[in-house]
C-alpha cells in the first residue's frame, strides 16, 4: 500500500490547535491522535467524520480536559496528520474499522465516554458493539449506523454525487456548507491543511461511497449484527443532534427509541448548529458532555 504523509509544516500555527502530536503505527500506517488531560483520568474519545479531522474538536478538547478528563481525538486514516493511502481501493469500511480498533486497543483504555459524529459514529458505534464493556457511556451527535434498509435523504445522495463529480474536492468549502455559522478563511485553511493537493484526498473522495446504502453493500450485514448488541446496550446513551442537519435529522429519535441506555436520558437539540455542530457550537457541546458524564458517573 502506497502512503502519503502530510508535511509537518502544514500543521504549524493553525488557529486554536497547538496540541502535541501522538502516533501509533498499525500495519505500517501511522495514526495520529491528540491526547490531552491527566493520563489517569476518565477518558473521553472524540471521533470525527468526513472530511474533517481532529481540528474539528479543537475548542472542545480544552473544555473537556479542563473538567478533569483525559481527551483522545484520533485522525482517521486518510485525514489530519494520519497517513493517507493513495489508492481509493485501500479505503474500505472494514479497513477503517480495523485501523481504529487496533489504535484503540493499543491504548488499553476502559470506561470510555464516546462522542461520535458523522463517520465517527459509523466507526465508533461499531467499536462499542464489538466491546461494549469498554465504554461507560455514549454521546451521539449527527450520526447514524446504516444497515442499507433505511431510506436515505436527498441531501445525502446529493452529497454523494457532488463528492464524485467535483473536479477539485474543496475540503474547506465542504466544512462551510455543513455549518450554520460563517467560518473564517483562516479556519477553513486549517481544515485544508492535511491535503496539499488532490493526491492526498483519496480518502475524502471515497468515504461518501462507503456508507452502506443497500442491504448487500459492504458493511451492511456487519452493521445489522452490531445493532443486536446496541439494542441491548444499557449504559447511558445521549443524543445531542443539531437543529440544522438535513442528513441525520431522524437519527436522534431512532437512537432514543431502540437503545435501552437512551431511555429517560436528557437528550438535547443543539440550536444553531449545522452538520458540523462541533464547529458551530463547541462550547455548548462540551457543556453537554461534561454534564452528562457528571450525572451518570
């Protein structure tokens, strides 16, 4: 597998992102992650989606760590400071799950609070289903775990088509389209930083096509199996979806209805948030996560 590694200088002086880099190598692929807060503190795992990276959590990380949590925020393979396979064929649902699971296992953490958004949920919820005893609680935000049996909104199909046909995959523009508030040029440039040119964007291009949209799509059967565990998951499960995401709008109601640990929880709607609600409402989200951990510890 041929890999690209974004030059370190691309990550210098990014607004609000001065975290020390940490790395784990999995089968020759280097995975980057942020690791902030006391090492012996309760762990919060922040999982991003497409086409963002741990920069999305830059304002939440200090607020969570400041409340006495150890905060882990990995970059998915193909994103951020993690290595980037050059061939789209090397990006599969199964390979991403294997990479993230191996990274997670290497840290040997338990009683983890998972916060997952977008593809962070498609991967993170599978990790919960595979090892539910390692997770103390889950906060799901603008995400889902599709089995291929559910209808997909027009907004997602439009996004899929756009990702495959646009000549230049403009990551910053995608972030701006997925936010409710205006993002400054400096912040958009930081989202672009991991991708010096189009050759680094194979993962960003491929991810929209990896979502299981039919019952026989790769990952669909495995997701159906995962739901058997999630529908018995009785540890605290909170939905914190935004009020402005046309892709995942129905997810909160579904999660709260079928997951035992979601029953009776104070699910919240994050006002004035788009798909990337961490960018729009980071302080509010951090407050929700901290309050949820305190109330369920």
